[in-house]
C-alpha cells in the first residue's frame, strides 16, 4: 500500500482509523486496505472531509463483523464498498 499510494496516504488512513476512541483498535488486515480504498475514492471525489466524518461516526469493528458475516468472497472490497455507500448517503442527505 505504501509503495503504491505513498507515505502521506498511509498516515491519512491510519489516522482516520485511530482518531476516534471506538475505532482506534480496528487496525486489522481487512480494515486498513478497505479504509485505504475508501479514502482514495473520497479524495478523488473531493469529499475527504465527509469521509473522515463518516469514519468518525461509524463503528468499524461492527461494520467489519457485519461484512464478514455475509461476505464469503472479497470482504475487504465489500467493506470499502459499504464505506463508500454510507458516505454517499451522507452526501445525499445534505450532510
């Protein structure tokens, strides 16, 4: 991840996960790349602040558990997709 997206991206991803009390323990193999994909999508759509707000409000552990319970294939991608769709819901509802 670092080689492809740079050190700043890694710092942004880890800070987004660890910034809140309820998510700081969610530095898991599945969660980090999912949040990485999510943050890259948000950056490209100029919604990085909304993305951070969504991460801060979500319980990433609960979301990860939900995705694992229903996804047998590509759970990291499913988690990233869920984060992106939740962000879109926030945008559509006027933040």
